[in-house]
C-alpha cells in the first residue's frame, strides 16, 4: 500500500506539472536558461521511465529485461551524484533561492527519489 501511495505521489510531482512547464516554455513565461530547461525535461522523462519500473515492482510485472533496469539504475545513481559537481538546474536554483535554500531543496529531492532507486534495484535484481 505504501509503495502505491509513493508511486502516485511521484506521478503527481513529476508528470502532472509537465504540460504546464511545456506551456510556460512555449509562451516564454519561464525565463530560466535553456540548459536548465533541457536538464529538467530530460530528468522528468528519465524519472517517468523509472516510474514504469516502480509500477512493475509494485505489481510484479516485467516491462523490460532486467538488464534494462540495471542500466537505468546505474545511470540514475550517476545522475544523482553528478549535481554535486555540476547542474544547470541547481545553479539556477542557487541564483533564485540562495545557496542555503537550494541545498535544502536538493537534499529533500534526493530523499524523495531515494525509495524509487531502491524499488528499481529490487526490481532489476530479483531472482
């Protein structure tokens, strides 16, 4: 039950805002740098794929081969570590929010997505 609540929370936080963000991008209302927009959309699409893995984990359905999820997990972990060194989104967030608030936001975001990584790990390495 908790996994299902978590799944729908991530769907709401990741996928529901996409049409609104795309509308803001298209109309020019979002003034963030292009590189940040690309990073944000790439991350949203990547997480959407991970949500499919989470759904498969919850419902014990295999959507892709286990090697696919193992590679996805490897990329996800690397993508989680990369912002420590560089991230257009975090650089922009630092400008807007300040360094302290950005770090709080980044820590919260990492904690929010950590169970997804565990679920995909269990899904990718099930026997």
